[in-house]
């Protein structure tokens, strides 16, 4: 999924321009709306551009130049930038590729989750009303104020399956796809279309001769997680050999990932049953605390991306299985849930972090049931079940 930023804007616009269809020419031409060396109104904002600077901008290796951002905040200059797009940029649009360009821009606007609903509606209304030049101008003003470097980008939860499939490293250069900076996950990846959209007809034929073009270019089978640089290098000019290599890598990654999940599921189901059977035998006298089963979504309980991803995957895989065991047995679910909830509340109030609480609860269950270390993963899955099912990471703490 592509993000809406200046890099994406220039890349999409470039293929639709008649005389400015090369990267540097396109970047300089599009940015000129707010970057004019011979206009005294822009004297305090002008930024000298070079082929290297535009390349770094398009490859998301540098932010939008500060002068251009500052110029966009001056109402007179912003209004003039919109007129620039309505006249000069629209005049340079290739009539045969114009619809393709607008289609891609609209698609990115609709899919980027970081755009506010009001701004998305404003932009799409301009396009739907046929005000194409104004649409481009307002979109340009918006993207120059969006983060452009990967370090500023959010690690999307929806990307987790593809990152996990690649084992959190780029399958081409083996660099990390997610790094932890100041205890926060920072994305170093791009979810990349293996058969890219926006190719010329000749390029599409070249790649389709190797493997057919997918019906849905955004289906998981046509997406792969690559580091930023490998993604940009690939998308800049994918050859038939590049496409075959990436397609084959995707096939291997997907097959191995599914195989590991299948083997893991068979082993873990037995361990989970052992853990639950052992929990049912625990005969501590506890005073039940009130339980709520209108589960708070995990993304509201756990802000940490990696931890949230791990817990969510475990819940999706084993929730129904654990639920069925409780349903088919005479185990007192409320008793077990109450004891786990009370333990989590004490730990949260002590200031313990969420990852540490999960580890502690898993170890607590293992010790309670006198099971061996081989059951540790199963104990973590049982903790995940109670996080989803009732108030582990309880409501008062979550709402703060």
C-alpha cells in the first residue's frame, strides 16, 4: 500500500507528463509551484534543486525542503500554487495517461489511513466535480506537508502478515524491516507490488510473459515487504528477470510461512489443551471479581506494534479452539478468568509494562499448573485469549 507523500506524488505524476517525464524534470516542474527563483515573492523560500536532491526526495531519503513547506503556509503563495497546477501542470498532462494518473492518485487517497476523513472528502469532491487542476494543486499543498522519510512513518498493523512472512527482514538485502528507536517501532519497509501498477503497455507485456498479471494488484499474493531502498530500486524499472526473481522469492516465503504455521498449530493445540486441563485442576479459593466480556479491541489495549501483532495472531489462530474446550468441559471459566484478571490488575497498578505483564502471567500460569518449559508458548496463548475475552489490561487503565 503506497503512502500519500511528495515521493509518491512525483512518481505518479511523472508518467502522466508530456515534456517533464523524467524524474528530475518532473520533480523540479511540480515543485516549482512553490519554488521559483525569479519570483521575488518566493525569495525567502527558494530552495536550489539538483538531480541528486530530487532523487533523494523521490527515494524518501530526505524530507520536503523547509523553504517549500514554509511557502505552502503563506495563503497568497498557496493560492498561486493552485493556479500553477490549474494552468501549467494541466497543460503538460499527457492526454493518453491522464486518466491513469488520476486513478492512481485517487486510489492512494482512499487507502492511506493517515489522511483525515475531512481532508479526504475535500480532495475527492474536487476530483468528482471535475476540477482536476484544483484537485492537483490542493493535493500538492497537502503532500508537501506530509512526512516523507520512512522514520516518520507509522508501522501499519495491516502490514503485519507480510512483515512476518518475510521474517522481519528484506528478502533481497536482508536488512531489518522494522527497527526499534526510543522504544518505538519504526518502519524501514515498503509493501511492494510484485507486478506493479502504472506500467507502460510494453512493460506489462514483458512481465506478463513471465508470470500472468494478477487480477487484483493489491492482493496479498502480489504484495511483498521490502526495505525502502530495494522497493524503490525494483519499482523504478522492473525487468522480466527482476520480476521472476521477486515472484519466486514470494512463492517460497509464502509456502514456508504457511508450513511453519501449520506445524506450529498442531503442536500448540495439544499443549494448550494440557494447560487448560491443568488450570481446571487449580483449586485455589478466590473471590470472583466482576468480569466484562464486551472485549476491548486489542489495538486499543496494546500500543506496541510487535507485541500487538503477536497477540492478535495468537488470538485469531486459537481463540475458537480454546473457547470450544471451555464449552465442552465443566471447567469454571469465571473462576479462572477472575483469578487471571486480579493478577493482571495488581501488576498494572505496580507500573509493570505490558510485555512484562504478559511474560509474568504466562510464567504464573505455568507455575500454577506445574508444567514444563515446553508449555511456555501455550501459556502465552492462553494469556492472549484472556486479553481478548475479558479485562486483562482492564478498562480503567486502557482509558487513561
